[in-house]
């Protein structure tokens, strides 16, 4: 299946065209239509099969289509490691290249004070998409830097690894602060 056969936003399709991505992988073909419909998803596929695009593309498309608050965190993507958070953030930058009104921030530990200040500013302004490791995100939550009251999408990337690494208490703490009405995505 070709990406332009899906109901993705035209600006997302432009970014895919710029990146010379034409055809969906099986995980993308299976998940993207259901995410666009607002369904909760559990996606399982091998590494390197395009799982990140399988959830980022429809989330970005829905955000670009509008109807979500401009001054709120609309999507939280949890990652087990800083390296994966950085990879997701890089993919986000590529896929959102033509989306002027959609912002994101990667939130993870092991940084200097300048990086923390950038995270704080983006969180307070309501970055549309927050890509975070649990520890650093909870640190921001504990300091009152995060308003999760209007989150529409919650995604656990590498969900099995996150549970294996002992993040269940942190994830539960975050889930308890999210609105009950949201779209839940898990990829492994």
C-alpha cells in the first residue's frame, strides 16, 4: 500500500515525499488506518520495520488537521532510553517538517542545565508532542512543570522493554494524571 492511499494530512504526505518514502511496511499498513480512526492499538513488529512511523504519522496527521489545543501537551510518547527518545525525536522532525503549527520536545536525563531549560520552556508552552523517558518526565511532573490534563494520545514505545526495565510504577504514576478519554498506543 502507498502512503498517499491513506487518509494522512497533505503536509505529512509532503514530508514523506521529500524523504522518498512511498510504500508502507506491514506494521504501518496495519496500524495507521486504525490510529486515524481513533482506536487504541497494540503494534508488534521486529526492529527496523517502521514502528515509529506507524504511530507518528497518524498522530501528526491528526494534530495537523486541527481540533487540538495549541497551548497544551497533546501527545506523550514514553521511551525506555535516552537514545530511543533521540531517535524518535529525529523521526518527528523529519515527518513534521512541513507542519508549522505542530511542536515537539524530547525530555530525557543526562543533559546539562541548558537542555533542562529548553525542556522546561517547551513543556510550559505546551509542546504538542512530548517524547520522554519516565525518570526525567516524572522529575518535571514533580516540579509542577507538566500539565497532562488535555493529553489526547499516549504511546508506550518498546512497551515490553519498559516493563522489563521496571518502569511500571513510573508509567502508572503518569497514567493516573492523564485524562480518562485518550487514545492509547503501545508498540513493541
